[in-house]
């Protein structure tokens, strides 16, 4: 039903609802505000395996993994351990569900794949699961990354996260990722440039002043609107070597060009047509 709501009504609903005094877990349970799908067993295993496959790392035994933006689950901690690795999970808030049944389901799925997850029981809580998984879950975004030692991480990945990092922090965040990555490490991002109002480009209608205002940023539909070319040039300027391994494009722009704010309208149309892309970054 929520899919049929027009983009502008979604903005209004989210602005109002995000100001009601409910806990995130309530919105999560009714699906109005959610941070992705990592609480789904199949999705979390698939995402993890896809980043491993794309990064072309043969084995992650005894390696260090960092996931940026794990969203509603600490699944990556459990999956990394099952492969023999330790991990950091960094988000901008404490969004992981405390539903231990989900983590037991994940453990069982990993065992059925002949992997070695930690021994999670229904008496455990999130902190104990993290401890058993040799993992740290840090929830202060940029400040959290600063706590990780330089040249210490073998694989960093993110799934639908880079577009959510505040525009004003984007370079600083990626500069930190450069710092913590080992010399022979690799970063794998899947970046979704569609708006979070129905999967179009309605986010580009707005001026930076309004879109970057606290009022909009705190309403649950923020994306930084850094386009494909611009993101790549930021990665390049930070000295990353990059490899684009997949680009999905719209055949036609999903919005009439004249409706796009003039700052964003000036971009090349082929650049605006990029919906989702996968990129590897190395030092
Ligand atoms: C669309 S959700 C994706 C969640 C998960 N990766 C998935 O695929 O289900 C975006 C995530 O990025 C996180 N995020 C946004 N800004 C961040 C930051 N500065 N540092 C770390 N995570 C951030 C959000 O809190 C959220 O968990």
C-alpha cells in the first residue's frame, strides 16, 4: 500500500511521523522507518557473499571485516565469525534488532552451509552475541570510525549506505575508510542513487538549503544526492584506485528534467540516469 502513496505525500507523512515520540523499534515493527533488510537471514547472507565474491578475496580466515551501515541487524558479525573473521560494524545509531530468534535462525542457516557460527542461545543478548562473534558494534558514524586503527582492516563493505552519509561528512568518512584500510585491503560498495521516496529522482527537486536542513535530514528520507560522477571524483581525490564493476541505469529519466532543481539539472543526462552501481576501492 505504501508503494502507491505519491512521493510528496510520503515526505509529509514522514516529516509528521518522525516527530512523534515513538521508539525506533516501534516504527521498525510497522515498517514505516526501517534501515534496510539485514534482519532477513537470506538477504544478509546474500549481501555478505556478494561483497566477498566481488572483492575476489580467496579466504577471510583471521581477517578483519568492517561493515558500514549494517542497519537493523548485527548479522554481519555472526556471518564474519562463521567464516573465521573478526569484525567491526559501524552505524550512525543503534538500530540493530534485539530479536534473538532472528540471530538463531541465521546461526542455523550458516551451520547448514557447513560454516562455523558462534554458539548463540536464546538466553543471549546482543552484547553477548557480539562478544561471541569477536565483533564490535559502534553507533556514532564518523566518530566511531576514528576509533579504528590505521591500516587494520582487510575488507570494508557497505550496501545502500554511501548515499545516506551526510553530504557534509562524505569526504571525511571516506578519508577515514582510506586510513583504516590495509595496503592490500579492498572496499566494496553497492550504492543506490534512487530517491527513498519511491525509487525515482524526486529528491532532486529540492534546493540544497531545504534538503540539507535539519528539518529534512531528520525525517527519514535523507540521501546525500551526490551523483555518480561526483562520487567517483571524490574517491579519486582521496587517492583511491577504483574499479566500477556494475552500473544499472534508467532507460529514460524517471522525472522531467525541468522539474529538477537547477543545480542538479545541469548534470549530464547519462550521469543522472545511473540508478545503482557497484564499486571496488583500493589504496
Ligand atoms: C538503507 S540502510 C541500509 C542498511 C543495510 N546496509 C541493508 O542493506 O539493509 C542505510 C544505513 O546506513 C546507515 N548510515 C547512514 N549514515 C551513516 C554513517 N555516517 N555512518 C554509518 N552508517 C550510516 C543508516 O543508519 C542505515 O543503517
